[in-house]
C-alpha cells in the first residue's frame, strides 16, 4: 500500500505473467502493509519514502482492471485481515478444484471411450 511502483507492476508485469503461465488460475489482489496508512498515524513514515499510501478505491479499481477474483487488504504487523486473506484464497482454490473436477467428469461422460487412461 506504500509502493506505487509495485502497485503499477500488478497490471504491467505480474498479472500478464500469471495469465500466460496459468491462464485459468484466479488472481486475488492483496494490498499489504495496511498499518502504514496515514489514518493509522504513520503519515510521516510513509512521506519519508516520497510516496503516498494507496487508497482502497485505487486497489478495487486495479482489481477490476486486471479481472481479479477479489481485492483484500491486510497487515502482517497487526494481523488485521490476514485470516481473511487465507480464508478467501483457500475458498478460491477449492472452487477451482471443484470446477476442474466437474469439467473433467463432463468430458469423461461425453467421450468415455477416449478416457480409458483415467479409469483406475
């Protein structure tokens, strides 16, 4: 939440790479260092880096722009939102696993004679 360059690299570098190597993987955009937000009393600390803290609206806009499955904020220092991040990530992983299993089962039903190698 304090590094503008890192934030911009989400759309320019990281998400395109993920989409290239894992085109069907859901992307969860997580903003870290929430404890360094100006309203948490660390405005001077963030200003010392020469950058302003990113706002929630900017993160949600980026999430929509890169077609992420969601946007969350957390702080590992205060543990605020960390449990939510892991819960949402696990939920996304389970949904993807279920969808993949369903697709594979549907293909098997339609083309059973070609899927002999999947039968144990």
